[in-house]
């Protein structure tokens, strides 16, 4: 029952609907599962971050498939090793699996990326163009300053 009510929250496409369903969930389950409701309450702004991005890109933002594949691959590689001689050998496995997956995924095309490009540019401009007219790069470093 809890999972069913939680699903009503996270299937929403708009932040106001997400928050409305969360408030209904909070009323229903707040006294029964206060620690669960409190954990959502503390991180609600973080949990809704993906809703501020174009719908076409959300799956990429909140998916865990790549992480699951990474963990599965590390387990597969370490399973055949009965005893690791030291920490460096395990770190080397992690490093090599990371490099391998990066190579595999860097050529991967994101579906419908062009549909979201204009909206992503607007989000970027709003975030990184300074109030005084400064222009910023994605790292937040000033590229050019406005002349006073």
C-alpha cells in the first residue's frame, strides 16, 4: 500500500502535482510511517530536481541502469579472484571497469536530445548568466564581465 501511494507521487510530470500528491501521502502515512515521511520531507527539493528538466531527458537523469551495470560488472570481475593481494588490485579492477564503461557509453547517442536542446539552453542561460551581465561557463567560471 505504501509503495502504491509513493508511485502516485513519482509518476507525476509536473512539480506542483508531485508536491500535491506528496501532501496527500504525508497526511495518509505521516502517523503510520513518520521516519519515511520525514526522509522525503528533508530531501523534497532534491527529489523534485529532475522535474525542472525537459521531459525527454528525465529518464536519463534519474535512471540507475548504468550504475547497476557497473556494479554487476565489478562483481563479475572480482568473483573470479579468490583473494586480492592488496587494495591496489581491487582499485585497479574498479578503474579498468570504469574506463571500459566510459569507452562504451561515450559513443552512445541520447534519444530525442535535439528535442530538448532549446529548453536546456534556456535553463543554462538562466543559471549561468550573471545578474550584472557576466557570462559563465558550465563550471561557473566567468568568461566575460560586463563593463560597468
